C-alpha cells in the first residue's frame, strides 16, 4: 500500500523569505501523480501544484515549485517570496493512474502547518 | 458552475442519531468521494463512486453508508452517530478522463457528535 509522510508538523517563515516543505512517499508503482494542496483557515482545499512521475522536469506555478526526486521518493514544495496569505495547512498527496484496478483515489500525508510571519 | 457543494456546513448530533451529509456537483464528473479530516491525521478516504450505481469502500468506511443514484449527488449517511465520527467531512469530485487528474473539493461539513 502507498503511504505519504510529511515529517514537519509545523513550520514558520518570515514574509518575503523562502520555505521548503518536505514530503516522502512509498510506492512500488513506476507511474503516478503527486499533488500539493493548501488548506487555509477557511477550510477550503486548494490545489497548489501537481507533478506526473514520468516527467523529469519539476513543476512550477508562479511562486510555488517542487523538487521531485523519483529515486529517493521525495516531493518537496518550495514557496518563494512568502506572503501572509500563504499561511495554511499544506497536504502532500499521491495518486495512482486511473487504469487497471486503480480508481485514482488520493492518499494524503498528515499535513504541515505553515505560518508566515510579518 | 457552483462546483462541489456540501450541506450543512455545521452539524451537532447526539450519540445514536442518524443524519445525511449532502454532496452535489454540477460538472458532470463521474468520480466522487468522501473524506474525513481529523487533527493530525490528514484526509482519509471513506467511500467513493466511479459512476451512478457504483460505490466502493475506502480506508475508513465503518459507520458510513453511501449510494449514488445520479451523477450529480453522492450523499453520506451516518446511521447511528458515535463520538468517534466527530470530524470535518469533505466531498470531492473528478472527471475520470481529466488529463490533469485534479479533484475538486467542497467546502466541508464540521460534524460534532456529543
């Protein structure tokens, strides 16, 4: 079974600085998808960034980028120029491709609470 | 499009009471799912459905029932609520053919069982 581990329960960063959130996962699959979701105090789950395992290039979305290390099964999220609005819980999630017996269910880590300080 | 909607937003139950959490989506998504979120536990899959009339269990299905009679709706039923079911519940949907595999989440329901 797949597992996702986020080893940092809480982190803080000063506004305008850069912070990296860690995520590791365990799978025997060669193809899969990885996601980072943001959950602000409003509770809404917001997709931040996604990565397909067959793509070697790291995904980027504006100030958000990932460091995907397939061999190490590591998928960290880097937030550059941190803003107060980045304060939230961040969840790393894994999904097998929709094929064969997989229905594409998401497997989440336990989350990292990020606080951006002014 | 309203996206994924959930009702109610908040609910307090007494042990043993029953209730249904409603979930609806207007994106014609085949896949719908229910997660619960507990402090320090992340989101865990309760039940999911890949289309009308088809449902299956996730990681934590005990104490919950689901059915899917239409593409749009996927209600979650608690037949006899227990304090262990105090949690925040999220419904999500996804297009089965989406190249991006993005799941869209509802706003959540905070349930307290006394």
